[in-house]
């Protein structure tokens, strides 16, 4: 009887794990497809040779931000704008913006600038994004008053752009 209960629990656990795996893949698939489409467009529109990483940014406009290496061996960031289905059907052109990494500050420099200007308790993330046509760092953090906050600075030199905080 004890073995039968263990077997049933094992089957239920395996079924639950399989269902969770399926659910995760179902949710992640559209993002993966959009990342693949952005990388394909970046290879077509730029001299990208190698992709290191792809991250998603969503402000007023959504972008896939590609960290890569161009054919000359330079480290680059490429922002590929995501368009709605309607915009794609209307054949609106996607914006593809490329910057050499050396043209801007590093994530560590962005972290240091933010730490010197803000009362940060803990940083949650530092991501590249785009505001208008300006490449930016978006720093998401929790401040000393336990508020979820966003700080934006330019990629080029860390100039302040804007700052949001949610009330407790």
C-alpha cells in the first residue's frame, strides 16, 4: 500500500513538472520568436557578426537590444524596434540603431553614477533601452524608503534623463 501511494505521488509530481515546463515554454515562445526576428533583422541591416546576448526593453516603444560583435571585431549594441502587427502589415520600417560599446559608459559606470546620485538600497537591474532616439540605461532599484524606482541616464555619458518612484 505504501509503495502504491509513493508511485501515485511520483506520477503526479512528474505530471505537474511536465505541465509547468509546457506552460513556461508557451509563455516564453512569443518573446523568443521576437528575439530571433530582431537578430535576423540586425544581421540584414548591420555588419553584425556574432550575438552575445539579447534583452527586451519596453518603454513608450519596445526594443530588442542586442549585445554583439561586428565584422570588424568591434563590440556593439544594436537596438531593434518592435512594431505592432498593424505597423508591420502597413510596411512601416523598423528602426535599427547601432552604437559601439566604447561610445558609451559601461553598466558598472552607470551603476556607480546612479549610486552617487541616489539613495539606493538595492539595484534590481540595469538594462539598455531607448527613449525617443536616445540610447539609455534604465536602472531599476529599491530606494532607502523601500520604494520601487526607475532611473534613466544616457548611454553616451550618463546624463540624467528622468526618474520615477512608486509610493509605498
